[in-house]
C-alpha cells in the first residue's frame, strides 16, 4: 500500500512540476500529409479548428498565390483534417484564393463556418466570386454554402486578406473584419444581419497594409477591439455598436506598418495585450492602462531587432501565464512569460529555438491548437523556401512532445477578469491531456454566483476540439461568473474551472449586480445591511434550507436557522434617488453570534442623470478597487478628450455640457486598477 501511495504522489508531483516549471517546450515536426499538393510562394493565413467536430484539431487556409490551381493545384477552402496524432488529410473546395481565414458559427446553428478575405476572386460561381466572403459549413468540413451578400461592396478593388470574427455590436451573432494586403482595399468591418446579408459599419480605404487583422477586447470594456497592420493605425477600440476609433495613443508611429501582430492577456488583467514585429525585426509587447489611457511597454528582455516576421501569444506550457512565440528567417523561438507580484512587470525567458529550413521567410504563423491532445498547444506555419523564380511555400506543423503523465482538462479562455456583454457571442477555449484514443465529449456549465455554483449547463457531450461558441443570455449580469468543464472518459472524470471570476455586463452596467460576499452573524434579526454608495438595503433573505436557491420556501417561518455555514443571500437595494431596485443573489458565510454588519458595495457603477441631457448632468459613481488616481474623462465619439477631472473613490459630481453640440459622447471613470464607461447623449 505504501508503494502505491508513493507512486501516486510521485506522478502528481511530476505532473505539477511539469506544468509549473516550463518543461513543456519541446517540439517535433509533424507534417505528414501536408506536402501534396505543393504550394507556390506568397503570404497566407492559417487557423486551428475542429471543423468537422470529431474532437481532433484541423488546420484551415484558403488557396495559394497562383490559385486557382494555376501551378501547383491548391485552391479554395483547404482543410487539413487532423487524426489526433499529427498526420493530415487534405480536402479542397472551391476555385479561389489566396488570403486570410477565420472560423466561427456565423448563423448560430452550432456548426462551424468560415470567413475569408482573398486576393484572387476568380470563381465563376457565387462561392468564391468576391473579395470577402462567409460560407456556412454542414459539419463535415467539405461542403460550403455562400452566405455573403453585401460583403466587399464598398470600393474594395484588389484583394482583402487578414480576416477575423467577433460580435462587434454585442447582438448575439458574429460579425467580420478584414484587412487588405498592400493598397487599394483598406480595412473593413461588416455587421451580420442574421439572414446571409451584411452591412459595413466601419471602413478605411486609403493606405498600405501588411494583411493581418485580429479582434480582441484590449481595454476590457466588453466591446470588441482590433489590431491591424495598416497606415491608419495599429489599434482600434470599439464602441460596441460596430464603429471604432483609433487608439494608438502613445504607441510608436512607424513610417510603414508594423507586421505580425497578435493579442493575448499577458498581465492577467482581463484585457488583451499587443505583440508585434517592429521595423527593425525585433519584438514589441504592450499592455494598455485604462487609468491613463496609455500603452505601457512590457517588452523587457525581448530582442529589439532581428529577422522576425510574426508573433503569437499563447500559453505554451499550460501554466496559466501567456508565453510568446516569434518566427522569421527560418528561426522559430519561444519565450516563457513570467508575471511577478506586480502585474505591470513581465519578464521573458527564452525556452525554445529551432531552425526550420535553410531559408524560411514567414508566409503564415499560428499557435494554439493541441493536435495530439497531450495538454500543450502546438504550432503551424507556412515558410517560403528557395529563391525566385523557384521559391515556394511549405506548410508545416510542430507538435509539443511531452508525454501524458496524468489526464487533465484546463480552462484556457476566459481565465478571469474579462468583461463580456450580456447578449453577446463569445468563444470559450479549453485544453485536455487525454490522448488521441479518447472519444469523450465535454460538458460546459456556467455559474453566476462564484465557483461553488449553482451551475447551468451550456452544452453536453460537445466534441473535445478545444473551442465552443457561447451565446450569453440577455438575462444574466454578474462579476462573479465561472465556467466549469467536465470530461468523463471511462473511469476518468476530469473537471476544470475558470481560475478567476469574469464579468458579464448588463445593459446598464453592473447596476444589476450586487456582491454580498461577506461574513454575517446569527440571529438574523440583528443583522443590519447598509451600502455606502447605493443606499439602504431595503429587503433581504437567505436560503434557510440551503437547497441552493432563494425561493418561497425560505420565507416560511417554520424554517429556523441554527447552523453556521455557507448560504445563499438575496439583497434588494434602493439607491435613494431613483425608483429602480438592485437585486443580487450570492454566497455568504454565516457564523454564530450577534451583532450588526455593514455591507459595503463591491460594485463598480456609473450613473448619469438625466440621459439624454440638454445642458447639465449629474454623474454618480463608485469604484470598488482603486489603485492610483481616480479620474473622470469626457470624450467625443472619436475618443477625443473634452473634459477631465480628478475624483475620489466614489461620489456625485455635476457636469456642464451646455457648450457641446448634440451627439453621442462617453464618460469614463478610471483608476490604474478599474475602469467603467457609459454613453451619454446630448440633445440641445
């Protein structure tokens, strides 16, 4: 028996050490099936996705530089189906290419679809005859139906390229953005109308670009932002209605667009951080500070110059901290990210480097899919080898080689502190160490009341491909949300939770969300709730019978509380100014004893009265976590500052708006650790 216990302890220790100390950084090329047909040279874009939902990650791209089929036979949507071991089988559909690609469920039928921007729209049919398209899948990865009316109808005259999906207007379906390669087509965002038609919400025609386009929430306000390689700027922040404004602020102003950008949360604050290749071929990483509306350089010891051409932010060793990979000139390098106790301090340690060929310019680069399900993300790339006129592209996959010590499942995204809008569509990602032999599906649930639940099921027995598209209900709002992933395979039951809480923001902010996380005392008749920022809690009740819900049964006086423990409490609060009430259900800990408890608000909120406004407004606000100076900023719809003031942690301030014309403006209350923003409409 001692031997058995020791062995289990040894395996657990080994597995924990493996994940925490960055040993999972060894890769081997795994490209069997990728060499036929051959590719011509030229830029491309790759995506990992379980497109046929068989539980194994596939690799997708579109066409080739000479597409369709002019020289080497590549054409249309190209799916390299994975078998879970690192071998691939190619299926091609359509006569078009080459360009960028994005994967998502555009029509909300539970099946993955594709969006793609292309340089060569040569098809004689609707499938492939315009520069930006969306095609619906049928779950096989081999049959596609055009769903693209209204796309690329705003003057694009040469070719689009880098493409991505996001719900930019938070209405519950995916929208699409794309950037051109070179000049002539600019960058564009189109809104999904839900019926196969699209309407442009943002666009810039002028300027040169370097083909990359990536969505992600940078300033963590719940609205999709994007980074792009374009003369017009690097970063654009979204208003949440499909429109965007440039947010380069203090980022370097290059004479030619930087290349190879990516987004990922390096410092674990919930907002996406920016990595890219600077004009000297080195690597820059920046995080955005909401308190100062400035970018902070966290590049640290990363090379300031070199021959790199693309970046990928990814948690390569699955330890919960973002790492960084860069590729260019046949050189693939990975740096481990190390976040100190000060989240603004990030250091980088080089942990992997390999030469991929004798030449090897970067044509495409992607990380994140776990092709062999060993619990660590893998890498795929397209590199140009040889010299003109005999140069050509070579597609490769590099899989991480760590053996599976113990089976596990881990949450990848969200990881905590993110903000999502009520009613929006979001992706949720996970990773499993379970191997190719398992056919088990994943169950995903969410809790609005902390990691102990209760949990509501999103999906059961979903293919273990690492990604699910979540349509967040219109009825929920909380800053204490967790996802739970469960996989049952034979005798293994694997469970993972989001490491920290994330926020689902209601239409009126977190005014519908009151955190009751506190220790109370019995008898309850002597408990006194107050809320210093919102006013008196006018009513409350808790789950006396501890069945996980506050219902009519708990109002029955025959239930007498006589045991300390963890209970559910429901609080209703009047703000003292308006008639609205704020109701929140959450967990509390109850102890024996007597006394009065002051319950201070744990809510970030911002209220503007009246709104719309003619000349003068009253702003009432509260920040639950303050680091540094609290500031109020009033900006126009393009982000230009109009008024600012330094404030305390909470209060009420008058604002004179009589000198401003009618229109939409934004009020932002922020510190270095917290930010809330709300739209204000002026009518005069």
